[in-house]
């Protein structure tokens, strides 16, 4: 197995372990909180960004859009500290949705660029 493929498999395994630990040591009621949703979205985004880092033949335009990730980080920070911004629970849910949505769109754009560039088997 080539070294690059081995790194990808090991990193995917480590991220699966991280997700398993989060799920095992968290009560079911905690998954209704905005923090748990944001943590799960960030673990998924970290998986995609790790794929970008581990690719040897990475084209420069397959990087994540910085502005979209910044918006996600701002939404996540605002959702994690609602009392500092004096927002209600409905607005916190909207901010969590905005954070997860921006991370998902960013990840989808990166994965789409990988798919476009993959060599076709003959």
C-alpha cells in the first residue's frame, strides 16, 4: 500500500475513533444542545481539511474558501456564547444552523473539487 494511501486510511480511522468517543461519552440529551451539533460538524470539517492536507497532488484551487469558514466560525462562536450577545434560543438555533451549513457547504465544495480532478480508470 502506498504511503499516501496509508496516511489517509490512518487519519480516517483516527477520526472515526474521535466520533466514537464523542458519541460514547455523551448522554443522549446532550445531542440536543447546540454545542454537540457544532462539535460534530467541526469533526466532519476536520476530516475534509485533513484530506486536503494529505493529498500529495493538491491543486491550489481545491483549498477551502476562507470567507465561508470564517462565517461558520463566527456563527459557532456566537451560538456557543449566547449570553454574551444577548440572543434568545431561537436565534441560537439559527446560528447553529448557519455554522453547520457553512461548514457543510465548504466541505462539499472541497470534495467536489476532488471528484472533478480524480483520474478516470480505463
